[in-house]
């Protein structure tokens, strides 16, 4: 292996000081333009690579941003990351992606690893709402590193967030089902320890009450966001003495599972049973029986998270602000719930 080229090698070749080389490479205004160009040209010809970590330690900025998500094999989180990158790349930032796989322990490890890597900011969707990792969150803030939550958030002083109005999303989806003539609407509620699922449930419940309908506990099934979970949950609902005639699912995947099971039972959708989901996953619009779903605007969520970060930093300092951005949900009405338009 060839030895790594240093600024001392460049300095020796040009017969100038290493300090001059360093200033030229870092665009110091005290260096003449002709000298800067000569140093850059020589560095390139010698295949010199700057030590990014050393630069970060010296300047206090690495131009790297940490993004923590439960998983990246999700269209929603992949789209959020795309939005973050599209907004930050023109400003010279690179993104480091970490996954928690819904593990608080891994989330904690990710936070400390990113701080050790000298990132300039962290954007994340939290694993759960327990206090287990609060120490790590406060450690990030103590290091004066901007922390922004997106989608799943926690209430921590000094932390900004970008979320969707999940309550309104649950409300409008349920109200749509009511408008289609459904009178016994069930709900797949997801993990109620997470605010996003709790608020979707509360929106569902309030829509029922506002429209003179009875809320029934037995119509609410706590499910994971998976096709199999949806199949199992709809079996439970259909076995009730008075089964529902519609479903609002907090997850598109669980909604898909319910639809598959309903079809197996030869239950006509939407004539006999209407279904609406949440997240507007790509498959919802491409199926022969397209699925009504609430769009979470993940690309815009990512872009907005990046903008909130950029508001907190400038060329010289980090500005401590706390901003709460709530995006409006959009209901996409499709064949699975519309008895009149298709």
C-alpha cells in the first residue's frame, strides 16, 4: 500500500510551510488566490485526501447529518430520507442513516455513535415513548447538536418536531366512511404507546361521536402494521355477534390483510364492507381494488425537517429554537371505500 499523502508532503514539494498548505485548502482569505490554486492543483495531482474527522474537530462542523429511523425498507421512511437529502445536499451536507429496528437499545447506541461521529444535527423517528432513552436525548442537546423529531415524536424541551395531524387524518377517514353509509365502523389501532397511533384512534372515535354513532370497544383491535396481523384482526371482528360493516385501519398493510381475508370470505368490497387505511403506501393505488388511504406526505416531511434544521444553524453558531410543524393530512378516496364514485 502506498503511504497516505499529508499536507507536509505537499508543503515539501512546493517549498512552502504546512500551515500555508492548510490555509489554502481551507480557503483562508489571507492566502493569495494564485497560491491557493497552486496548492489545490498539487494536492489533486498527489491524490491528497483531507481528513474529514480532523477538520470536523478543528472547525466544530462535519457537514454530516444523522438520520435515525425504525427501518429503511419502508416506503414512508425512505421517502422522508429522500426529502431530507434533497433539501440538505445543496447546502453541502451528507446524510448518515441508522436503523433502530424498533429497539430502544439500538436507538440509544445510534444516538451516542452519531455524536461521536461529530454530526452537525440529528433527525429521527423515535422507537417508543418510554423514558428509557431520555438521557441520550439530553446528552445530544448538551452537546449543542440540533435534534429534530419527525413522524413519531416525544415532548422534550428544546427539541423541534415535524409531524402530520394524525387526529385529523383519523377523523376525515372515518367521516368519509360514515358519508358512504357505513354505520358500524371498526378500527385497527396500532401501538397506543406511540402518539401517532393514539391520535389516529382519537380522531376515529371523535368522528363517530360527532356524527351520533356509538363507540364500541369491541370494534377496536390493536394490530401490528402487517398483512398477517390484518388478516387475524378481521377474523376477530367478523366473529362478533354484530360484526362491523367498515374498517379504518391505522396501517395500510393491516388494511391490505383485512381486504385479502374479506375477499376469501366472498364479502363484497365496498358494497358490503368498506376499508380505509393510513400512509398511502404505493401499492394502495396500483391494486385492482385500490385502497382508500390517508397520505402522510413523507417527502414534504423530510424536506420540512431539513428546513427546521437549517433554521437552527448558520456559518458560525447553532441557534437554540424549538419549532413544532404539523402537516395537514390528505385523504385519497379509492375503490375500497367509495360506493358512488367508482
